[in-house]
């Protein structure tokens, strides 16, 4: 049967093929699957991170701080840039392929069993991926797992957790056909991860979102902390080497915190991460200031304003929606106002490409449109080139992502800046030029745990 396959590539293809089924927004299936494998999610503590943008960066910062404090830390994120195993990290290292195979041998027979059950049906790709993560974390005996929410929150498969702290980075329009067509409707879905009598923090900056989150917290008698109200930061210096800022936190004042990640939005994420760490004190978990400092300084999240070459400067950024595109625009205006910018862009067909291209073209001089290869989701690059020309930018189409990057290098001078952006999938394909497949953070995944 399908689950008896023991080759890594075949196992991953089996899991990918689950994407053909319509995604489920109901917790019954994931609860059933986890029960069949002895409820691994009940065997470790967790921090659950939802929101529209910045989830992965915030997860990486929280995990880095906890690791510096000496905790045995699991980290679950999505999607991956290059290899499926990137989604499952223990103590800063992605799991090995053979370890993934071991866990799949435990879980996939139950996936097959549920597939034959009319009451439940076959678990979805994300449900199976979440179950794999939780089983891995149980078997690795992690102290705390920092888990990124998939879609929304209330009915997301990760919401079976009872986290120490719930984090909602921000709330904006996304997946409106599923989550709702207004910010307050989406906030109701995101706020679903706030638990009764729980602890929560958000950096949401839209009034309508904050009102909904505050209402949910009040009804559930949960403590909700807000960045820019309960935590206040001041940026002291910023540049291509990262950010330096002061933070007035919940437990004290931190001066001259350094962050290797670039951008104001990353300082907001850092403040959110520190607030989440401070809230752990209400659960009897103390984290020292030095661990916070080292953790933020060491935190890294690939494909987020990641500089991979200097002459010309080539930057990879996974900006995947208008809010993220606006953030990258602000950074380019701040850092590269006098330099020519060549944009390599590939956007998924379900995104608001009109708004994204308006932001991108506002600081770009030339556009090379391409299409990523994931599941046929890439938008026709001719559409992107047409929008670039509408905004008065020179544009060309180079279908393949890597070829598009090579064309940008060919057309650039040493003083130019090349930005590769528009989708996690676009950046993932481009990143393989510098980091071969099955590597992340410049390290082979098979050197993981």
C-alpha cells in the first residue's frame, strides 16, 4: 500500500499528493489523526504564532531566545523554501530525512485508514504535516515547540494545541475567499487561537482588528498584550547589518538590542517575540535578559531581506502580499534611494498582484517577470510585465526563476541592487542558485537532528 513506501522522495510525493484534496477547515480530522498516534501534542509545551505577516520571523526569534536559555526547542513553520524537512526544526537544525521516514511509518497507515472512513475522509496535506511535526516533537522530547499557524487560526489544524502563549503578529486582508472580506472578519479567525484564561500578544495595528481581538480576549478572560501600547520600542540605528533598538518591555527596559534581520517590520516582530517570552514568566518560566539579547542577535530567517551577493547586491525577500510589498518598499526607499533597482518578480495567481506590483514598481527601475513552478500556482509573467509597463517601468519576461535572476545579473552593474521577490516559492527556487537543494542556512539538511 502507499504508506509502505520507504524511499524519502516517494514518501514526500505521497504527502504532496494530498494537496489535490480540498483543504479542510474543521478540527475533527486532525483531532482524530492525533488520537490515533496517542495525542503527541499533549506531551510538550508550545507557543502558537498566527497572523498575516511576520509569523515565520517571529517564530525564529522566539525559538532562538529559548534556545539561548538552554531549552530543547522545536520549531514548525511553513511553507518551506527548498526541502520539506525545513518545516521541522529541533534546536536550530532541520530533521534528517531518515527521521522523517521513521515518523511517517507511524502516521501514514492511519492516514490510509481514515481515507477509507466516510465519517472523516482522508486527512489533508496540512493536517498530515502538522501531525508529523507534533509526533517528531514528542519523540525528540522538546521542552517547548514554537508553532506557526497555517491559515487563519480558529479552525487551523495547529489550534488543537493549548499554548503557553498565543501570538498574533498582525491582521490584514488575505485569503478573503476563506477567512472573510473585511479585516474584522479575518481578526475573528486569527483571534481563534486565543485560549480561555490564556496569555496572548499582538502587534496588530489596525483599529478594527484590535477591537475584535480585545473583545475575544475579554470574553475568554484572557490577558492580551499589545505592542506599541504595552511594549514600546525606539530604533537607534538601522542599516544593511541589521537594527539596533531600545525596548520598554513588560518586565523591564532593554537598551541597545541588536537584530541581524533588516527592517522596521522586523523590529516590530522582535518586540512581539520579546513580549511573548516575557509572558512566559506568568507560567513560571523565567528567561534571562542575556538570552533575549543573544537570541535576537543570532536569529535568522532565510529569504527575508536576505543578502546573498554584494556586487551587484542581490536581495531575496518573500514578500507575498500587499502589506509585505509595502514593507519592502519602505526599506528600499530608506536604504537604496540613489541606486538602480532591478526587480525579479514571480507572484502566485491567488494573490493581489495589482496592489503588489504598484508597490514594487514604485521603487524599481526595471522588471523581469518570471513564474515559479509550484503546483501550477504561478501567475502568468506576461501579466506582471504588463502591469510593470503600465507603471512606466521597462519590463521583460523570463519564464524560469533562475534564468530570470541570471538575466538580472547580466543586465546589472556592480552598483545596482537586484531584488528577487513576490512569493516564498519564487525565492525558494532562486535561493538554490547559492544554496543547493536540501540546504538551508548554508547547511545540509542531512546534518540535522
